[in-house]
C-alpha cells in the first residue's frame, strides 16, 4: 500500500498517466495510430511523428522548466525561434543552381558556422532577457514581452519581410533526417537533456535554481548569487529556443518571421504545468516537463487525426492551463476540501492518531 | 514639499520634452508634418490605443498586469463582425461587446484575487483563450458593412481647419472619466493605496479583493470599447488583429510615468505616452523607406529606456532614504 502511495506521489506519475490516457483514447478511436512501419529504412507512423514534431517543444520545455523554477517566465521563446530560424535561413539560405542540368545545392556560409552563429544569436537574446530581469529587476513577464513583440520585428528585418526558402540539403537533416531509424531531432533533444541533467544533478546548480525559486531573498542571504542564477537560466532558455528554431526551420525548409513559433510559448508553459511543476517556482523536474510536452503533442496530433477543427486547440490549451493552475491554487483546494470527503477523512485520521 | 513635487514629475517631464522634440524634428524635416490635421491624425489613429492604455494604467497602478488586451480587442472585432453579418442591430452588438469585455475582465480578476493566481499566468491564458475563440468564430477576415458602423467610421467632426473622428471623442471622454475616477473618487484612492502597499491597504480595512476585481472588470470594458473603436477604424474582424498591442499599451503607460511596481501613475501621462508612440509611427511613415516593423522595435527600445529611468529614480530615492 505504501509503495503505491509513493508512486502516485512521484511528480512524474501524473504526466505519464495523462500520456497513457491520451494514447489509450487513440487506441480505441484512431485507427492505425500505433502502426509503425519501416519505409525508406526508417520508422514511420503517428508515434514517430509525435516524437519528431514534439522535439522543438521538448527543447523549449527544458528551458522553460528552469525559468519557471526560479519563479519567472519566458514568453519570448516564440520570437527567439523566429529570429534564429531567420538567421539560420539567411546564412545557409543558398540557391538551387543547375550544373550541366543537374541540381546542385550550395550554401552561402559553411553550415557549421551558420549554426554556430544562430546559436550565438539565441544565447545573446537569452542574455538580454536575463540582464533585464536579473540586473535591472524588471518583472519577467514584461522583460520577455519586449522581446516577444520586438523580436518578430527583428526577424522581419532579417528576412526583409519575405519567407526565406532554404535550398541546402544537408541542413534538412536536423529536422527531417533519421538516425538508426529514429528522427534525428530526438537525438538532439536527448543530448541537450543529458547535458542539462548533468549540470543540475551533478553540480549545485539545480539546488540553487530551486532555492531561488522558493525564496529569493532567503537564498541571497545564504550566499547564493540569485542574479547570476537567473541570468544562466534565461540564457539556457534562449539557447533551447535557438536550437528549436534550427529544428523548425530545417523541418519546414524555410523561415517565416510571422508564423514560426507563433503561440508556442503557451505550449511550453503548458508542458511545464502538465509536468506538475509549481508555477510559482521552486520544485521542478525536467523529465516530467518532457513528458508534459509529449502529452501536448499527442493531444495536438490526436485533434488533427480525429478531425476536430484545429482552431479549437488554442481554446482547449488555454482552458487546461487555467485548470492546472487552479488545482495548484491553495484557495481553490480549500474551497473543495471544506465540503469533500477528504476533510472528513483527515479529521477522522487525526482523531484516530490522537 | 517643492522638491518632492519636482522629482515625482521628472519622468513625465522627460516624456513631454521627448514628444515636443519628435514633433519639432518631424516639422523641420518633412513638409506637411506641421499641421493641425497631422496632430489630429495622431489622435484618430491611436484612439483605440489610448482607451485600452487608460485601462492598463489602472491595472498597473494596482501592481498587476494584463497581457490579454490585444487578444480581447481582436475577439471583440471578430465577434461584432460575425454578429453584424448575421444582421444584428449595431447598438445591441456594441452593448453586448462591452458585456463580453466586462465578463472577461471580471473572470480574470476573480482568478487573480480569490484564487491567488499570478496575474501574468491568468492573463496569458486569457490571451490565448481570446485568440483561440477568434479562430473558432472564423479563421478568415470578416468585413463589416453594417450601415451604422460605416457611418460612424466615415463621419467627421470639424474643428477649425481640421477634423477628428467619433473615436477620438469617445477616447477623450474615457480619458476624462478615468482622470476623475482616479484622482477625485474613493475608488481611485483605493487603487493607489493597494498599489502602494497591498498589505497595508488590507490592514487599513480597504476592500482589496473587490477593488482589484473591479479594476480588471474596468480594464476588460476598456479593451472591449477599444475593440469597438478599432472595428470602426478597420471595419473588419480578423484573428490576428492587434497582435502585440499589450506591449504598446504597457509602454504608453510606462512612458507616461506609471511605475511597473504599482502605486504611481497618471492617465494624462498615458495620453503623452500614446502621442509619443503615435509620433514615432508618423515619423516612420513620413520617412517612407523604413519598414513599419521599426515602430515596434522603437517602442520596445523606448519602453526599455523608460524602465531604466524609473529604476535610476527609485535607486536614488532608496539611497537618499537610507541615512535616515
């Protein structure tokens, strides 16, 4: 009995349950959902599709978990995606030229340099957010909102208001390629996850992040550089968004300053909320957020495959965010605890123990 | 007392100088910039921004934030376009839209105060909910061809050699009402008290929750009214109308001297903030070669600058206070 209680108390239990529920729904209502075939030497099917499409979101949720753990938020990730996609596309860009009747792909700048430059830009954007929040003390929502709105403008200026199409085949590998039969994107997620997990589990960084989120001033008095922690966290979030931008632009083979990563910040925040992380900061679990991201991607794919108008998704997601936050709100719990059997059980238990 | 008066108004004074500088620069550089009508155009083009920025000023003074306003405006445009297309009476639609805005605002206010949820997460969810509802209504643009809306949109009120639109009149009435409420009513004093120190306000026995919910309701109404005015201006509903307007409104309030930490703010300052943004937009328009995206970037830069100025002033103040 105690073991079961321990399992349900684990943070990752509920997101996995949610994921299983969504998958169970698909088992009954979406024919062929679990069919995985081998085509062109790699796996192919809805599940693989979820993993591939969900990769950018998983990356974002890694960064967003850390940011929310410090008690902040980052709503600029969508714009960072747009900017990094624009930078990558305009650097790789390339043209399709015909050499003796055969198509040849050329890149403007060598690809490793282009990607490095993109990631540097993303890190700088993250640093900018971090500086505004940690050094100038601006509320996270306003600081990142500045980049959210102005960022799309910057992306527009980089692409000169056009949608840049990429004509360079090796670049498509990141978002569309396969390694060992699995989408390459998931390997990138795995590598980023591994590095960040090592950082927070094997160094004191994770503890410091959690402490800053629980009580910033107490942490300061114990000697934690809360400012520096926040700076690191927002920079990591920027970097994750940058990598996501590369994946997205590679997947759709173009950079669209208006629509790349539009409304994705809600998905990222929702992934963190679904993972059972406290939205006010403190305790956090990145694997739980990753599962949360998978739940969201599964829901989105399910909505597409069962034929519900995709316009509804935004409404559903907004309602789910509110519901999860309500469940975390102590006042809301009290409202129900007063009338429910829970309290009666609690008082009974108290009586027995006394 | 005299020095206190001066430091309090320095940010607004800077804004005023900036506005005058921008207008003077435009007048010297471009022919046709210095005219009464060009100034009226500032008001005509930004009437909806002024209305929603006034609502935002109230929210910011209580120390809260609302980033759903752009989406609420889009939703109001979309809903009214849809209802008008179905042949509803124009005035019924307008009243209904105000109710929609009020309900939206009240709902968010209750979540924020009664359930102690953070304003940003509630209004963020509200923002996506409103945008999502827009898409549920329609994913395409809906044109408004209702005769009443078209008549209001095309009518002109002549003043001297220039003219203004009805939207400007509505915006100025809202501004005047907000000025009265904020500075001459019990409700206004409560708002300042809550923004100054919510704990003290509660201990003083002020109805904090009730006032805050009312402020969010008021802000919802302002967004809905701004949405109605915007639908006069655009004569269409579209799910991506006014994306990023929340930053413009917050920027207008902050440039006008409202502190993001709450407790300080003036609606007349917000008017200056709106006009400053409008003149930047007009300057970029007159220049002709620049992308309109520069407006957003310039406003963002200005917002950063003014937050920086505020920061410096509060730092100076706390340093002065310490020796005592």
